[in-house]
C-alpha cells in the first residue's frame, strides 16, 4: 500500500473534519523523511533537493529542470480546482513558485467551497434529525408504558428498541459536545479520558441499536413461524441479546484499544483487527436481519397468494409494498448498502445514508409503530373523549362515570395482550 493510499484510507476513517489536517500532516512528515534520506545519501549531487513549501512536497530535480505539480490535494478538497504550479531548479536552489497558489489553484482568502463548512452544515442536519427522533421516541415510550392495554412482549421489545435509538441520539450529542464544542481544541488529535469515554459510549449505543434491530427481526420471524408458541418466555433472551452481547463486545474492544492501540480519541479505524471487533458483530447482525427480511417477505407473498386471502393482484401488491416499506426501517435494511464494503468506499454517500437518513430512523420507527398504529390512535381518542367528558361533569357525576367506565374496562384489560399479538403478526 502506498503512502498516498494509506493517507487516504486514514482520512476516510476518522471524522470528516479531520481528513484535511490528517492528510496534510502526513504529507509533510513524508517529505521531511525523504529530505533526511537524501541528505544522508548526497555525495556530488548538484541539483535541488526535495523541499516542503508549506503546502506540498517538491521532488528532487536536476539543475535547469522545470518541475510542475498539480494543486495539492488539500487545496483541491477546498476549491475543486485542477490547476498547476511550477518551479525552476537553478544553481542558487529552487526558484519562487509561479504562478502563485492563490492564482493557479483559485485559493484566495474567501474560497468558494470549504469542506469544513460543508461538514459543519451536515452536522447541523443530522443534529436536527436526532433531536426529532429523540422527542418522538420519548413520547412513544410514554404511550406504550402509560396505557396498560399496550403491555405485551411485542411492545416491550419496541420500547427497548426505542430506548436504543434514544441512547444513540444522546451519544451523538455527547460525542459532538466533547469533541467539537471548544473550537480552540485540536479535536483531531486530542486524547483525553472524557474523549475516549464519549467515543466508547457512542460505540456501545451503536451496537445496542443494531442488536435490538436484530431482536425485532428475530421476534417477527418467530411470530410468523411459531404461531402457537408463547413469546413471553423468550423475552429475557431478547434482553440478553439486545443489551448483554453489546456490553461484552464493547468491553473487549475497550481493553484491546487501551492495551494495544491507545492513540488519539479512539475514533479511528487504522487497526483493522481491533475495528472488526465492533464491525464484525454489526455486520453479522445486519446479515441475519437481511436473511430474515427476505424470508418474511417470502412468507407474506405466500399468504397473499393463498385463496383464503382473496382480493385483486393490484391490491395484494400494494399490501406487500406497504409491508416491505414498514419493515425496512424496523430491520435497518438501509444500512446494508455499505455494510459489506471497505470503509473508504463512497464516503459522501455513506455519510448521507448512515448519518442523514439514519438520524431520522428513530422518528420513522416511532411514527410507524406507535403514532400511526390503529390501536394506539383508537386508545388515545378514547382517552381524550373520556377526559373531555369528565371535565364537563360535576364531581359526583365524575365518580359515578369513573365507576361505570372501570367496570366496562375490566374485560378489555383481561384480554389486553391479544391485540398486541394480532397486530404483530399482521405486519
């Protein structure tokens, strides 16, 4: 692997705002090493040695030779200009650079494009997405916990999934606050306990989110395949998978980083072995969820084709399309686009999918599986009607009405689990 390839890989593996600084410093270090090597091997060399001009490295040249270089990569990242600069190797050494970088590379005091500003704007977008998800998920958990009718295994799993999304959003805010709030700090190369703790917590939340997506997939598969088996007895196995496995994986990763790769803020992926301690389980969970997703769609197609279902082909297709769209955010299928590709593949597209779309995933899941759920809407309307009726009655009439309503609700409360199972199986 060449030095340029290594620099590019490292730049893509760390935070985007650090990519420019990282590549620039590595290029400078390589040029200085090259110059030292030349000085040790120089005997009767009459030309110009390698030289770092503050932006890029000029290679060794013969006397009288004209050397041209394209605009340094750091400038191309900022301006997207493909210009060239020149220098002459004279008997007095290197000449001045012509034309100047500001002219050849269109890099003045106010460049038209600033990648750092681009990623700052992008950070504001995913911050808005995670904030929206955070509020909607908290409300969804309140709905599922406040009403006894929704207390069942399916919704308990939904609550844990919502909690993992809340932790993921909180971890993003914490990590950004620790790394990027103070602009005077060199966040690209800081190495503090707070910074490492924030990154470790962030990785834990990512793991739990993926594994609860896996639990959702396994649970739905078991509902479709094992219709007459009680799912409540497996609930603690779901808890162990969703919270226990990520805790074990993260503990191993923290120990490996602390003893074998304790550099900067632990937010790089330079060491493939240590990085795959995290990426391996995540990739495996996505692969299993993808297989479950395909199998669930297969089962739905078979059910829609059965004579008992009836209906037109167009109607059945629309039901299948609706079910598929509902399952994509629940299973995290949009993450599979880049799950099996190298880290430096499609960086911009990866950012849009994993941060842009991913930041709103919690909101979409809360919307589909709570606020747009027919049972939830019916229960909320009934409670609102009940509260509105009570507010218009006298205290004596309120007590009588409450007694009557409680007597009417007893049969419904005893069978409250049934709607959960029926709704879960009819996705």
